[in-house]
C-alpha cells in the first residue's frame, strides 16, 4: 500500500503512513500529549477533524481547547449536544443561540411547552450530561443538496434548508449525533465525551450557556453581568426580526426579491435615528463639555464621531473633533509589551499629562494649540491648529481609552458624556450558527487596511491577535461605564464587503498559519448573496471601510 509522508509538529516526528490513515490513528501512534482532550488538527495549516485521512504528504498539528480553533469546535459541539438534549426532552422545541455576552452565550427557545425555570434547566443540563457521558461520536456526511434540504426540513431546521437551497451547491455537509441532525460552519469534536465542562444558568428570559475559561480551561468562565451591552444586543436582535432579516437566509431572500435597496435605507435610517437620540441626550445635559467615544478596532468610531458632530450641530451645539492618537508619546518613550514590542494599546502610550493640561485649559476658556502625531517618524508635531471652546461648545474625543477614568483624572465626570461603540453583529448564519462580532470587525479591517494602508490580508490577520488582546485589556473592561452604547453593525454589510474581502483573503498563501483564518472567513462570506454599494449613502459608517465617504479622514 502506498505510504504517505507526514510531519507531526507536536512531536517533531517525520513518519510514513498508509493512505487512509486517520489523524486519530497518527495521534495515538505517536502518543501526542496535550494538556486537555484533543479536539482537532491543523493539516497543512487548515483545520480538520480527527477523522481526516491522509492521501498526500502533510504537516499536522493537533490542538485542544487552549487553541482558538479548539474553542470554536468545543462551542459548536456543545450547541449540538444541547440541541439534542432539548429534542430528547421536547421534540417540537427549538434552541436559538441569540448572541454572545462576555461570560458566555445567551440562548432562547421557541415552542417550549414548559416555563424556563430551575426545573427545566436542571432537566436540560442533566440530559446534556448524559449525552456527554455516553461519549457519542459526532458524524459528518456529505450528501446531495436536495437530500440534505429534505433532511433539514424533516428535522425542523427550516433555516438551514433555506440557506442551502439558495447556494446552488451539488453537495452539502450534514452533521449527525445519534438520531439528531444538524449543520455547523466548521468542524466538530470527535465525540461528546470531549465536551465535559459547561454550565447552564437562567438568564433574563432565556439561558446562559457558559464554557471553560480560555485562560484556565479546567474552570468555567466567571459570571459577570453586563446589562447595558446585553440591552443593546437584544434591541438590535429584535429590530432585525422586525425587518425580517435575522439570519443569512432572510437577507439572501431580500436580495433575491430585489429588496436590498430598502434594507440599506432602513438600516441607515436606524443608525441616523440612534445618533440623533444620543445628540439629544447630550443637549439635555447642558453641563457636558467632553464627549468621549471608545470602541474596539474597526467599529467605525471616526465616522460615528463625525456624524454625531452633524447631529449636535442640528440641536445648536458647536462641536470640535480630536483623536487621542495625536497624544501618543514619541516612539522612543513608548512602553514595551511582554514580547519586547511597542505597546501602542496601553494607556501609558499616551501623554496623559499634556492631554489633561489641554482639556483643563479648554474648560477655562483658554486657547489651546493641538498636537499632531507623525506615525512615520513616531514623533509629535504642531501645525498651528488652535481651538478655544465657547460656552455650550463640546469637544468630541475619539480613542480606545475614552471610557477609562484614568485617561482624564483632572476632568470632572459631570463634564463628560461616555459612548461605547462596536459592531455587534445582529444576524447569524442560522438559528444555532452565529457570526461573531470580532469576525465582522476583522472583515471590515481587512478591506480598510488594503484600501487605505496598503496592507495585505495576511498583514491584517497576523496583527489581529495582538489587537484583540489589547481590546480585552483596555476597552471591554470599561464598556459598562458608557452613558450610551451604539451598535455600528449594518445587517446588509457582509453582502457588500464580500466583493473586496474574498479576493484579498484568497491571496493569503497556504504556507502560513493565517491561511486557515482566511479560508474560514471566506466560508462565512460565501453564504451571502452579493449586495452592490450604489445605494449606500456617503455618510454611512460602512464608507469608512469602502470608498465614497463625504467625510474627510
């Protein structure tokens, strides 16, 4: 039998195996040791499950929950376990993964014949634990699409049936767990026994599905409450339902019915309405002098600030806009991170003394010479831009640390109005397959970086982990300090961004670790029917990432 050369990165062993040898057999043969149960493997930089069978020479690396891909597999597999547990208890009931919250995933139910109380949660968790204890295998099949569609319809998975009906594919993947059928965008664990740590708790009018802590995988993530973030998520989810665009099949149907133009107009109108409401709130607080805008990368902070300026002008307030980036310390004074690289995300990368001195001077009616920062030379300079705030004027300050009290300790909190902005994705692939907010922002950033910064998709992907780490440290801990939250996500946007994003992602070479992320994002975008940019207004937040904005950046 033909032998295939393999290289296991975990052990460093090069070894030939017969064609058809599975990843699990290689794992067992080489006695690979991982801190936690193996969940999958990278084969030539692409994620695969443990049933992968070698047919060509491969590099293979096995991973567990400590890897981000392992966390994704764990979550998908747990959702399937929960789906089956619910069906075993109440055949007609349906589980929906609504959205993430910092401590887990908020889930709701349809057609549930009982109340969501402690008795129900105890029964659901007990049945899920029985399924885990039985160590049932997850089975993946590829069958003709018409058969898959019929199977999904038979099992009450109408959204999945509609999705694949619209994609015109010959074959479709079907996932099975005992008698349960499902489909997930991505691989599943080898068996239910690997998904042995989770917790279900009552949360609002649904449940909270809590997973292991990525930093401490043998512990459940700590329970914290984020009521403002939860409220904005729910508000936009409900709005998506009202316009009949809560998932990809819904959006695709609107495109096919030539209703994308109306969806764009309504989505943009909602943004304008929300920004106007925030401007009205600032107007009512007559003592506000500083509007602080913070949010993670590619959330649209700059365009939001400019649109807020317009709305403030409409209620008689004269605004000034500045960016915290102009208060960076010179490059040679920038702190270093644990790897010895410049840490531009930390608070100490800003000249806090100069910032607070300027803000205090402005509150006293003094004229202030504003700094600028040259990112090429890494130095601050001045070009004679001066401002003096009159009574009733406000200064809009945009930057990642805007909600951190340590940024402006010399400014009276009563003079500040705090806004958190992020792209909190409203739509999902289907009822149980969500699209993460970070994926939405990453796709935005890939398109923007290529258009305005001459970065390749590989450049952006390679920096993303560091960017996300900075967000977790410096932005998200302060989001509940906000007076207002703004969701910059647009229901239609991924159908637009796919035009630019897919060709950029397709350029990522297969010999780099980022290749898997590129292919995963391309897979998500492939579900969307394309939407043209013609109807997108020039003031849209999406124009910050595309072209054609009427604002100057």
